């Protein structure tokens, strides 16, 4: 074999090895790294005080306004919740009265606390609280 063909064959073998090894490397340092289980799953290593989360969520809900509704390509309705009329701090999937929304379950994520918004025992949106 000529030198060029050997170089090309070595290059192909090198890229094949990278393609085989890449998933194991990415899973060690990919989504979820230092945040719990792999593949985007989370666990909270800190305990959140429910009364503080509810108070913070209700305080934020009192300040938010609804922005213009839009529908995703999959047909899901989104109504962004704006704080100070410019920062998106949540999302509604149904147009409901914010004064009648209740605080549902919550959990600590990578960038703060995620709070479910509940109306008539149905989750109708999410609110994002910073730590």
C-alpha cells in the first residue's frame, strides 16, 4: 500500500475509535454531571423549606404579568410570565387567572427552584425561582 492509503486508513481507524469511545466520555462529563444521576435526571442534595418556597412563589406571582401567548409546533400553548415586564420567570400552558393559581410541588434544579402552578387540581404552568 502506498503511504497515502496507509495514512487514510489510520485516520479512518482513529475516527472510528473516537466514535466508539465518545459516548462513554460524554456520559461521564455530560448532562447531570455533579448534579446527580446521568441523562438529565436530578436529585436535590439540599432540603428546601416549603413555607419559604411558597412565600417566594406567591410574592413573585403577585408581580408577574402575562405576555403574548404563542403556540409551539407541537400545538402546546405557552404564555410567558414576565417580571418587571422584561424577564421571563415562568410559563403557563392554559390561560388562567393568576390570582386563583395555587402552588404545587417544587424541586431544586441546576439554576434554582422549579415550582408547579396548579389550577383546579391540574398543573397549568411552571414558575422559576432563583436560589
